[in-house]
C-alpha cells in the first residue's frame, strides 16, 4: 500500500514497521556495509567541500587519505553523488570508538560547533530512502538485515519508523509534513479497526 502527500509517495511500511536504532548491537553497520556510500545532494557535496578543513581533523587517517585521492564524493551506479568508501568498506567520514561503534565525523564537527551543517540527510533519515522522480518523490522503508536489532528494539518500545525519524523528517520536509504523517497514521489505525 502507498500513501500520497502532495508530490510525495510513501510506503505504508513507514507507519507499520517498528524501528529504533540499537548502536550497541549493530555498531553503526550502515556506515560500513553496502556497495556504495551515503547518497548526497549536490548542495551537501558543496557544504562538505566548504567545511572540509574543519571535518578532516576528526576523520580517521584512512578516511583522510581516501578523501585526498577521491574528493568528498564519488558517483554511484546511477551517476548520483555518494560519500566515498575506504577500500570499498566504511564511509570515509566514519570514525570508530573503543567499542568499534561507527560515528560520523561530519556530525561530530557540527555538534562541536565547528560547522553549520549536520551529517547527510540520507544518513539521518535511514532506514527511509528518498528517491526523486520527475513528477514525485518516493519515500520507502529500506529493510536490511543489519538493522534486525533496530527492528527488535522498535517492537519492544512500540516506535514506528516515521516516529523514530521525527527530527530528520522535519529537517528534510518540514513540520507540516510530519503533522500530515501523524494524521495519516490515525486514519490507517481507524481503517484497521473497522476491518
């Protein structure tokens, strides 16, 4: 089932599936796994480039070397910009703590007040993937086995995907859009009760 809000088409899984990141168990695997880096907008590529001297000191040595070779973005198989990977593995901006949990050096620079931008919106919105088409924007739930712990924790806590991602959704699409999601959830619950 799909849900429409203006020019956006959403998977109903955003309202049905439960999700709360469990960094202790997954260790930030979404920053390490996969065949391409995090999707970037052209504006984000520019923001990262403009603030790179403030991000670089927080990066790993491997990440710094990869950036010096490849730049702040590469192109995926669809020709869209993504973050580069270190030797086909972790995102160049991933840094690791003593427990081997991945964190984002861009976000760390932002939280320290060094730069004005957060980590890429595609990272903040995960497990929602946003795909732009000519006539509409699709928001889909990306189900991936590395997030099984997050799904389990979401079930225990009773938190739906869209609820867990409230702040990133508002950052990407605005407060009014998030309020629409809350209304749609109520409508979907009413439909389920009447069946």
